[in-house]
C-alpha cells in the first residue's frame, strides 16, 4: 500500500480526495497537510505547516514514511491577482520543494495544472494538447512554469510526476478557494438558499467545467496508470463539459427558481483569456479518461446534495 501525503488537504479538492484515497488505500495510509486545518467529516492523520517550509515537509515525509504526494497547495486565480508575490512564492517554491523531496525520497507526485496555463493567444475552441501557453494571470504563469518544471524533473531526475490541466471544478462539500470559475458553484448555493445571485462574469461566458467526482476519479486513474502509458510529463488536457453562465442558470432553474444578474468584474478578463472547450483526446487515449457527469446529471446531484447540506 502506498503511504500518501495530500498537501492543501482541506481545500475544495483535498477534502474530497482524502476520503477517496482512504477508501482505496486504507484510512491509516493517508496524511493530510495544510496551513489551515479545518473541521472535516473524515478522520485522518493531520500535519499543519507551510508548504514553503522545506524542513517541516522533510520531517513529515520521514515520520510517516511517505512515498506518494498529491500536491494541491496553491493560491488560485482570482485570489492570486491580489498578491502576485505571495502567489509566486506559495505556488512555485511549494512545487519546487515537493519536486526536490521527490528526488531525495523517490516520491511519486501528482500535481494539478489548470486551464489557466493557457492565455488569450491560445486557440479557445477545442484547445489542443500542445499549443501556445502565454497566460496573463500570475496564477496561470505559475501553472505554465510548474508544468515545465515537472517535465524537467522527470527528464533530469526521473521523478514520476503526473499532472492534468483541470477545468473549473464544481462541488458541494467544500466551497471553492478563490478561483475564476467559483460563480458556477455559487449559483447552486444561492438557488438552494432561495436567494438571487449576482454573477461576476457575463452571461455568455463559456468555460470548461467538471463535477468533482469526475476530477477525483481522474486523479486516481492517472496515478494508477502503468508508467509506460504516461506519454505527457508536462500536463494532460482534461475536460468534461462546457457551458455558459446563462446555460447553467437555465439548468438550475429547471429545479429551483434562481434570478441572476450579470455584473462582470475583474474576473471577466481572466475568464476571457481562457479556453471555452478543450481537446483531451490524449488523456482519453493514453490512460482511458472519460467523464461521467454532464450538465444535467451534475445539476441534479448538486442540488440534491446542497439541499441536504444547507
Ligand atoms: N478548484 C478548481 O476549480 C481547480 C481548477 C484547476 C486547478 N486546480 C488546482 O487544484 C489544486 C487544489 O485546488 P483547490 O481548489 O482545492 O484549492 P483551495 O484553495 O480550495 O485549497 C488550497 C489549500 O491550500 C492551503 N494552503 C494555501 N497556502 C498554503 C501554504 N503556504 N502552505 C500550506 N497550505 C496552504 C489552503 O489552506 C487550502 O486549504 C491547486 O493546485 C489548484 O490550482 C483547482
């Protein structure tokens, strides 16, 4: 059984990945690491600290005999624009720490990139796997450089680091941490609470999205895939569904009344710099990726789960 460290464990993805990893590998084979330890529904060994503290990370890896890391710590796109220096430090120094530890302790690493690695000069429809990467946010820049760094550590040191470019992730367990696609989650919350919603992107804004269950399955599939199937060591394109903000509101309205006003703010410019749809045929061909949740199925589950939660 692998001994797994999840960094950024109490964020939107980590809080769903941990129980999935515990179910697969055993509750005692997963360790959670985060700067902010939050109350949660799962029982997991927890370590608190900052990802920039190499000494602390080393101590944890040795103490728990870690051989696999899901490195999720990041400052996300919208939050990142408020403090570019901190974003560079947390995202880049954090990744470099994990990759250096991977060399020293022969760790297998998962690290997520994002559609934010693309930019306004990238083809926006069915964005190819190999294409222009000229991001215009500091978050996107850390993803672009991070991809190149993962590739470099694979080539130079043989680190088995695997990555995928996530689209916007939609989930009900933990609220998102300051990304540009947060409006998609917020619309569900407001609909279930019976409130109106003011959306920070225009109604015609189309972005690629994915339901969290698909994202968790994708991460585990990629990490389980035989090494010879992993042909891409920068980051795999990955997608499920693309829809506009208005199409999402219409879908939610089939279940619950939701009045939406559209008042774009600085996040509109970020959304406009990202693709509308993604070609993820390499992930599908190399390690069998397929999504299970379309817009209708995702909306039904989100509303059902949020009604129970709220
Ligand atoms: N959620 C999405 O829609 C999405 C889309 C594309 C890519 N991703 C990527 O997936 C990963 C996880 O995203 P998420 O949505 O779970 O993020 P999140 O913001 O919800 O969680 C990040 C976690 O990292 C922790 N953290 C922040 N700074 C830290 C530090 N210095 N030291 C230790 N912990 C620190 C936070 O406390 C938080 O719990 C990130 O790399 C992100 O870029 C997410």
